[in-house]
C-alpha cells in the first residue's frame, strides 16, 4: 500500500510543477482541451441515444416481463457507458500525446532539466509517437471490451466493470506516460516492461490517481500537463534517480542511464 500511495503522490508533484514552469504547463492545456471537447461531444451523443442503443442490442427481451426488461437494459446501458469511459480515457491520452507532442516535449524537458538531467534527449519523433498512440488505443479497446463484459454480470457487474476498468486503464496510462523518460535512457520495450513490473504498485498508484482525475468533469484537460510532469518524476524514481518534485531538487546527481538500467532490471 505504501508503494501505491507513493505512486499517487507523483501526480501531486506533477501539479506542483505549475509553480516552476507555468508557461510550459499552460501550453499543455491546449491539445488536451481540443481533444477533450471532441470526446465530450461524443459522450453527450452516447447519452442521448443510449436508450435506443440498449433496445437495439436487446431485441430478445421485448417479450419479457417489464421488470426483467428494465434490469437487462439497465445492465447493458451501464456496460456501454463504462466501456465508453474506459475507451475515452485511454484514447484521450493517446490522441492528446500525439497531437500535443511539441507541447508535452517542452514539459518533459523542463522537468528533466530541473531535476538535473538536461542533456537527456528522448528522440521521440512523429512516427514513434504515432506507433505508441496506436498501441495504447488498441490496448484500450481490449480493456473497454473487458469492462463491458464484466458489466453484464448480474447485480455486481456495474461495480466490477468500473473497478476493473479503472485499474487496467490506470496501468495503461502509467505505462504510456512513463515511456518517454524511460526510452530516453536507452531502455527498450522489454526492459521497460520488466522495470515496471518490479514496481507494479507504484505504477498502478500513479495510473489510478490519473485515471480518477480524468473522470472528473474537465479533469482530463486540467490533469494532462501534470500527468506528463509527474510521470517523468515517476520514471526517474523507478531507476533510482533523484525524483524530487519542484519543491526541492537537491540531491545526488543521477547515475548514467546504462549503469542504472543494468542495476535495476538485470
């Protein structure tokens, strides 16, 4: 539990970075606001047509008693909404990071510079950003489908689907957001996965905190810059580097990426 709450704290440190670089953080709101407006319109449209959709996918219940028709269609509607929220959360991050690459690159570099690693260059690029975005979106669809299926379980399906969606989506968000800082230190995909599994609770704590903020109205827009900053500090902590937040960056200088990676993921 301690590691889980430690991971959650990195999101708070990301928000604290507004005091250090308000200009860079404010720019990070722009792509998040654009994507957020599009997804909000989509969710509103889903809400408007949800009764018709639930009826369309449950024609077999038309002849049932009214009570059971209501129960089954409420379960289906809840599952649809839960799956949509999961898919929106993951898609929002993937699309926002893709179209906002120049903005979030500035935040990442600013955090690294303040933490004493100004020389690190992620060399992310358009195609890398596109590939990672598509991978995250694909995994998000799988999680959304799983959440929808769990939502169909009688009585407890709504809660089970929601909890599973938050946990699984939280992991995906933490994975995607921490990738930039870890890949910049020479860790390939396999090495990153091993490292993240070693610190699963910390990763999950950060991801769940981010996902819960995303569920608050306009929370995704406000949280995205802080999530980028916090995930950079999170990645540094996974490698044992100085992960102090903006309130205090003093400490020993980080070891080299290759040496630290060999120590922590061997």
